[in-house]
C-alpha cells in the first residue's frame, strides 16, 4: 500500500502530530508514505511527493505549523493563474492532480484540512481518488464533528490573551475590544470569552445591537465597574449590518477583519469612555499544540490509517459524543457547523450575565 498525506487551508496546532501518527501507523503496517508539500502545490512540480519515513516525523508532535507546508489559495478546481494581460483568473487543474496520483501509484490520500479542504476532497472522490479526511481548523466549524484539531490550543491562547488585556482594561477604566478568529462561526469567541469572564461576547450567529452593549456598559458603571471587556468574532455583524472585510484575492476566500476597531470607536462615541481594540490574529494559530490537541491529532491520524486498512474510503474521521466515528466526506461538503443558540454553552453565557449583543 502506498499512501500520500497533505495538509490544506490555514495551519493549526496539531497538524504535525496528525502527520506523525498517520505516518507511523502506516509504516508499522509496512506501507510506503509520501508527503505532498504546500497543500497540493508540489503535485504540479518535478518533485510531486517527498518520502515520509520515521526520521521525517521524529519529534514533531509538539511543533506548531505543518512540516508539509500548506496553502489556502490553490484549490485544484479553481487554481489562480496570471493571464497574459496581467489579470488573474482561475482554471481547473484537477485532472493533472488525479493523473499524478495514478502515475505514482498512490492508493489513498489522507487529506488533513477544514471545510475548504473537504470540499476539494469531495470533488476529487467523484474523480476516482480514495480519500480519508482528518478534521483540522482552529475555527471548529466542520459539520458533523464535535471538535477539530487546533481548536483547543486556539481557545487557550485567546483565553490567556483576554485575561491579560483585562488587567489593562481595569487599570485604565477602558473599554477593551478583542477580535478573535473563527470565520463565520463564533466558537472561538464564545468559548474563550466565557472562560476569560468577558462582559460582552459578539458572535456571527447572534447579530448585535449597540444599544444592548451600551446598556451593559452602563449597568457595569452603575455597579462601580468602570471597565468592560468585549470579545468579538471576526465574522460578527451588527443587526442589519454587513461583515467587515479586508477584501479578496482571486482563488482565496474573503479576508475578514476590522470589526473590533469599528465596535471600539462606536462604543466610545456612544459612552464617552476611552476604548482600545486588539486583534489577536495569527497568534491563535501559532506555536505548540496543547495536550488535548496533541492527543486528538494523534488519534485522528492513526484512525485515518485504520480506515485505509479497512478500505473504508471517502470518510472523515470525527469525534462525536467523545467517540471516534467516520462520516462520508461528501455528506459534509458545503456545510458548516455554527454555534447552536440552544446549546448549554450559550445558556451558560446568558446565565452568568454575559451580554451577547441581542
Ligand atoms: N490542500 C490544499 N491546497 C491548496 N489549497 C487548498 C487546500 N486545501 C484547501 N485549500 C483552499 O484553501 C482555501 C481556504 O480554505 P480554508 O477554509 O482556509 O481551508 P480549510 O477549511 O481546509 O482549512 C479554500 O478556498 C480552499 O480551496
Ligand atoms: O491566514 P489567513 O489566510 O489570513 O486566514 C485567516 C483565516 O484562517 C483561519 O485562521 C483558519 O481557517 P481555516 O482553518 O479554515 O483555514 C480563520 O480563522 C481566518 O479567518
Ligand atoms: Mg475553513
């Protein structure tokens, strides 16, 4: 058996642990393991694959990033390229990718990635590739999956950052607005916001009104609490408002960001209080994975190899109700997992007095 492994989309802590577990579990079965560099990037070069042996994955469980490199601009069905007139367009190079797999007699692909990667995988399955998916993203937004690798580390970093920013808010009697990642889902904002005792948490699933936040600030002032901590997801928006974005490059998803600044300015105007905004950005994705992420990544990586061994292809290994399960990749393509407004976590936030902006 010859398998190939790739990592796609944004990097996340735990990717290397998943690569290591998949590689070691495959080598243990006497299989050959190839790595694809930079998403699917190396496929179109003279060296489409590298060899992954024991030495290549030695000591990488605790390393951030991905030893394979990754890409969030390089969908084989919409590959960006520069036209003769200097404009950028996209073209479908998926046949080239499939042919390279066939030429090199690759039996199965372990695709480690998020929703974007699974959408690609789903289309490659329809072109005849045998794929097993491993769910990765700090955003925790993959449908059918209780938790994705990278999420735990991201919320730990965000929680610590919000804790630290709270001391400045309190000392300076300021409004501090902290922007966290998560694209169109509020998992990072909600979990880190609750854990760090934020006063206001704004998530994409609950469009917010400034009136509601101002009321919360005034309530706190009346109690002698002259500072307010506000956590805002990058994808949060005002009721009847628009997403705040930084534009879009051809072949890449729209870049979100800037909502914290907008909220901070507006709240200063409305309350007369001094405010500051902080964007946590890629801090949330970098560095060594938490213990939880190391373990879940190792479990996902090894489970993917058991899938291959059983020829149970075209599945995504997932955690549901604390058990590893397998779900069809095609069943989750084009879907996303949002925060449920009925969840006990949202109820907890409300019960302990966190304003959710509604
Ligand atoms: N292996 C890959 N190689 C190149 N581009 C990829 C790969 N996997 C995903 N992408 C692209 O990255 C973009 C961003 O997707 P994103 O949501 O960040 O990825 P993911 O959800 O897989 O983490 C998508 O447009 C997707 O087409
Ligand atoms: O690093 P980039 O390209 O700016 O991407 C930022 C996006 O990637 C993420 O960090 C992670 O998303 P994916 O795991 O789906 O790639 C999002 O939270 C964020 O919106
Ligand atoms: Mg994604």
